[in-house]
């Protein structure tokens, strides 16, 4: 009996799990150092989800729990389900490069992966006709017809959804009107800015022309013949004087030299030439010949006649 009890005790001891080693760190409860995320509202959660599909969404203006998207058939003149059903959102988007506000209608599809989204641009593209909110798209179908969507917003009397379809229709129409008005204002401002730039450019050109032609006459005033030809005559006369007169002749008066002046100039030139080229010493005789008058044949004949008369006397 004792042997059986020992065997049972050993078997029980072998089946028990071995004690695990422990220390102060493993025994202490684990505590997270990161604070819990702040609670977010349903609108913030919806916004974060919509940003995955369209990052340009800035805010959500209206929500309806459930809506069905229909497509208008031009051939049958009826509405056909498009296969998109889910929560509908009216969202505001970032403005475009001209500052025009933008809005869109989004339906997150619960029956497929393809969602519905249309940007609302003009008031004419939105129309309410019970029970559909009709949105006209800029795209064309395969037959070249304009695409028209119909949104049926689920609503039920005496519930929280009572009158919700009317609220959504009003919100979409107001967004379309604001977008239309903003676009018109942007176009006016853009046209004014372009006109301002054009006028400024034209004004600069006129100023440049005024600087280049200071003597121009304003439009509407008649020119006299003196004004018309006087300026050109002054320009022509100034050009002729500058072209036909040297600076020396312009500053000095022209005078005819006398005979004595010419003789003095000739004597000075002869003296200068003899002084530079002579190879004998100056004496009274050579000086006499140098300073003597220029003899002509008549003067020589007179001198010979005078000498002959003196010889006859002696």
C-alpha cells in the first residue's frame, strides 16, 4: 500500500508545472507611458474617413444616414438604380486657384467599392423634384447625353429622419448658389485685374513715348505751320552748319590777308628755311640780300638805266 501511495505522490508532483522565476520587474504591473487618445466626435471620425477618398475636403456641412443613387435614362425617361447606397455627405472643399468656393456631394457605398461623388458648381445643376434631389453632371454617357443623377434620401415620418430629405435638398441648393455667386465674383475680379494690368502696361508705353518725344502735341489740338515746320527747319539748319563748318571756322571770322601780311609771311618762311639750311655765316651783305625786296624785270631795267645815266655824267 505504501508503495502505491508513493507512486501516486510522485506522479502528482511530476504533473505539476515548475515554478517560474520572478523578479521585481515581472511582478510589477505593466503601465503604458502614452496617454490615451482624446475622444473624437462623430463628425471628426467621419471627416477622417472622407479624407481617405478626397483630401481636399475641409468640413462636413450636412449628413443623412442613408441614401440611394439613381441614374436617369434618356431612352426610357425613367430612373435606374446605380448600385450605390449608403451615408450621404455634403462637404466643403478647398477653393480653387481663383478663390472660388467649392462643394461636393459624397455617398459612401455600402454595397460595393465604388463611391459616388459629384461637385456642385452652379445653381442650375441642382433641382429638387419630389422625391429626388437631381444633380446634373458635366460628363456625358455613352450616347452623348448629359448625365443626371437622382438622390433618394431615406426618411420616415414620426422618426428622427422625418423631413431629412428636405433638409439635404436645401443644403445642396444653398451650396450651389454660393458656388455660383463666388464664381461670378471671381470672374469680375479677374477681369478687373486683367484690365488694370493692361491699362498699366499702356500707361507705361505712353510715358515712354512722352519721354522719347517731349515736343509732341496732345491729341485734339491743331498744329500751326510754324510749329509743324519750324522745328524741322531748326534741326536741318543745325545739321548743315555742323556738317559744312569745322570747329575752327565756327569760332573765328573769315578775313582776307593783305599784301604786306603775305610778304611778311613769305619772308618769315624764307628766313626759317635759310636759318635751318644755311651753311655759311651771316654778314651784312648776305643779310642785305636776305632782307631785300623781290626784284621784278621792270625794277631791274630801271636800275640798269639809272646806272647808265650816272656813268654818262662822270
